[in-house]
């Protein structure tokens, strides 16, 4: 089963958040951490910094990511099995 299945079915999550989540998953390492800057995410997804910030807030609020100093980490409950 795809690790995106949970996020695909979460109707309370905006499309911007789903897009940023997929971007972060694509760039995460073996420990499920990644550290792209907001400017980098915005440039590569062709959206504004404020859209990325709102998406990150949505993802953290819904428990899909944890924001730690200098990188993003995916919550254990959403780890690939």
C-alpha cells in the first residue's frame, strides 16, 4: 500500500499541503528527514512562500510532519511499512 494513501484520503487537508507533503517525502533521507528551505520548496513547486508556510502549518497541525530545528521529520504514525 502506498504511503500516500492516508494523505490522499484526508479530505480535511488542503491540496497545497498534500503537494508539499509529497515534495518532502520525495526528498527525505532513510531516517525520513529532510531540510529544504521554504524558498527552495516555493521555487520548485512554483508557489509563494506564504503558501508553503500555510501548507507546513497544515501538515504539522494534522500530524503528518514535525518541524524540528533545521529539518522536517515525518511522524511515526505515517512511516512507510
